[in-house]
């Protein structure tokens, strides 16, 4: 392999997306199962839970159904389980495995093993020993699937876990608890402990696949793959394994040196996309504005070949500077009098991610319709519903609404349900509907604050989201059909959608899948596609095609629009790993983009939103793979 990978201490495969990874790993597992069956032997699988392996399980289920993949010779051992945790709880990994794999394939129940979280402490210790013994008796694990937590854990081997550790009870790290908070509707509900296979248990597997997707994993992936082996990051122990592979999507690979700054590792082939990345990097590294970078700066920082292509620094600096400045598009350079559709995954993503541009597009006389793809109802607290019910009661005489027995019974039933609900319980349908309606009224109110009205809103309520749970169903034709109907109705010339791949729960990712599939099926003239990013991160300057500046006053108005989403304010049920409110993240992100531009020597704006624009027919998948990652090692 070329010099590109020399900082990587473990084989890494970067594949185009989560689906491609799932296919490849499932193929490996299916081959193992079949080979073992042909030899009259069992295949022993080590399994993980969480969002990462779900695609692999889905693909294995498909092969069982469509290709007769037989699981009767399969023995499974799961990595971990929360403690304390009953096997029927919706948070239990026993239940997760049944719902996501075991109930759908013919693996014999007595060949399935998941650590128990429902025993007392003493019995748990004995259980851990017998778990290890059962793995040994099965002949050891043939193939182990691993995810990685932002703490660097594999299984629940948190920082400090030793190389020799075995199956045991452990305390969960703060980062892990914060990441699990949204599953449990609050960090305080996350169990403090877990039973997990140890590092030594994992390393004894004959083959290991560690899988990571999403930008939120990119920093820990870099540490695990390029950093020294250390107990602070349990995943680094995999470097000592003879047959471990790390599978990444481009977002999770983004911080690897061969992707972020490949020129440090050796000669790269310079492309129009990569050149600005390198110049921006050099400007930040030297602290000099782009137009002041010298030929020596390039030569001293691994960029001799780049500057040589342009003769000297001047023309290169000028070209990149001009390219960046041409991306800045104030109101007069933004579309006007077009038919615009905005797909918003949740009811607040439109104003969070493009509230500034949206106002300017309204002022430019565009015809805008916002399609809210999901209701976002699971992110509404019960106390919000209670407040609206109280409003109905109090407003009744004023609105001259007669006493209505059926209504009172409904209100009582909802109140009783809310009073008996535990965090994370699936709500009754009535409650889910009320929560949906609360978010719809907030969305309309936010639209009004940017100059639109309820006639500009469509609530698509995609079926994949309607589980009442954090975990969603896969996107199906029904979801695509609703998006397609919306396109048929609105016939847009421009479509905005969330190009967000770091959403921990995948809802934004899935919403983008529904949009792209609908656009593929759409028979009207192909609209231009503008991708904004959700609440988690922003497009890098080099990747963005359009930068929309905002004054201090415009940013304030944008934040006021976000405030209309009152049920998500103060304490949002899904803050993710970042505890700040959405408006705070937006303020920092939009000001940060402007500051970055200023720091490389471009005009000093107050704040900025960024967009990637894909022209007619451009394929989304290839457009979004960072160009630098298309090197060797694929
Ligand atoms: C789950 C497990 C954990 C997860 C890790 C990543 O059985 O052992 O190590 O693999 O926390 O979780 P996701 O995939 O949800 O990001």
C-alpha cells in the first residue's frame, strides 16, 4: 500500500456509505456461516448493539429471507447489557437483539447469548465467569462486530480498561452516558453500570470488524487508528490484533490524515477541489491571510508540488481567494422568483439551519413551500402537552365552547396517561398526536416570523418516523411516495434539504435518503439541490458552494424564529452529546464560519450560513464523498 496509510496502525476501509459497509460485512459473515455449515461446524458470532450494526442485521435478515441463509449452525455472543436492566425493557439489549435480528432469522434460542443485567451483584459476578466459559466451550468467537463510542470504548470498555480485562461489571463513562441520554430521555435515566465483555475477551476473536459512521465519530476514529495503544482509548488495543479491520464511511474517516491533509503523507494528485483545502489549511497553520502566503510557506509545509503547478504563490493565492469570495452571496445574488421547496427533517431544522437564507429568499419574492418530513413528536415533553390541555380548559368559556363530555373524557385520559408515563415509554396514540400538533403550531409560528404563513407549510409525517420510539423503521416506498407527491404538487426549480450525516439517531440521514429517492423518481425538470447542514456541524469552507452572510440584526431575527419552537427550548429532550440549546449552537456555528473567513483574509462578516449546491443530475453520493479520501486503500 502507498505512503498514504502509513500513519494508520490498523487496516482501514473507507466505503461510500453505511449501506455499503453493511453489505460488505454481512457478506463476510454470510460466507463464514456457509463455509462452517459445509464443514458441519458452527459459526460463532460476536454481536454489538447501537445504531451502527443495524444495517448489517437488516442485510443478514434479507439474505435469510431471500437467499436461504441458514442460521441453524450459528452461535451468538453479545458484547454487553446495561445494569440494572430487565430483558423486556425497551432499553434492554436483549430486546434490541430480538427486534433487530433474532426474531427474524432461524438462530436456535439456546445458541443465543446476551449478558444479563437483571441479576444481583453477586450473581452477576458468577454470570460473567460463566459467560466467558460459554464462549470458550463454543470454541471461541469467529467473527466479532464492534462499534466505537466517543469515549473510545469497544463493548463498554471505558477509558482505563486494561488489556487483560474480562467480562465484568463496569461503570459507564460520562461521555457514554451523555450519548445515551436521548435514548433514555435524560442522562439521569441512563443506568450507571453495564456488564461487558472485556478487552481480552474481544481480542481473542479470530476476526474483528470495527465499524464507525458519522462525523461525530471522526475524532475518536483518528485516535483509535493513528494514536498509540493506550488504556484511555480501548479501541487502540485492536492495533495488536492480527485480523482486525476498521470500516468507515467518509464522514467518520474525515479526520484521518490521509483524508484531512494527505499532502503531509506524500505526493497527492491535485484537483480543483483539493487545492483550496490545502491553501485554507496553510493559511490557518501559518496564521497568514491567503493573499500573504509566500512560495516559501508552501515549500516549508509539504506543498511544494502545489505551488510548482502554479509557478509561484501569487497566482495560486489569487485563484483560491477569488474562488472563495465568489461563494459569498448576499440577498441580491440569491435566487428570486423561483419555486422553492425546503425539506426540513424535523419541524425546526428549516430555521435552525437556513433561517437567515430563508428570510432573504422570502424577501426576494420566491414561492416557498416547506415540507416538514417528520412530526418530531417524540421530542416533546409531557408537561408541554399538559399546558395545552390546560389552555383548552381555560379558553373554553371564552371561546363559547359548550361543555363537551367526549372532550373532557379525552383530556382526562391523556392526563392519566401522562401521569403514569415513565421516561422513554412509548406514548399512547392520542398523546403522540397532540405532541405532533404542538410541533406543527410551532413550525407555523416560526414560518410567520420569517414572513411566510401556514399555507407555505406541508406536514409530510413520513411513516418511517412513526414508531413512537427513538429507533426508527427503515425508509420504504411509502416515505418516498409522500416526498414525491409533494414534489409533484410544488414543481420546484430549487430544492433545499438537510445534507446531514452526523445525526446520532440517523433521522436526518434517513430524511435525505427519502428526498434523493423521490428526486430520482421525479419526472418534472430536475431542480437544483441545495444542501444545508443540521444542528450538528457546518460545511467546511472549501466544500461549501454558497455562503450567505447575516448582519447581527439578521442573526438575532433568525434566533427569534428558533425560539418559536418552544417545546425544544431550555431543556430539549434530544440535546445529543452537546448540551447547548440549538440557538446557542447556531449562533456559534454561524459566527464561527464568518470568523474563519475573516481569519484567512476575506471580508469580515458578522455571521454566515453555508450550502453545498448540486446541479441537475449530479449524483449525491459521489458529490459528498470528500475528494481527498478518494485515494488508495479503498
Ligand atoms: C453496543 C456497544 C457499544 C456501541 C458503541 C457505539 O453493544 O458495545 O460499544 O457499539 O457505543 O454505539 P452506536 O453504534 O450507537 O454509535
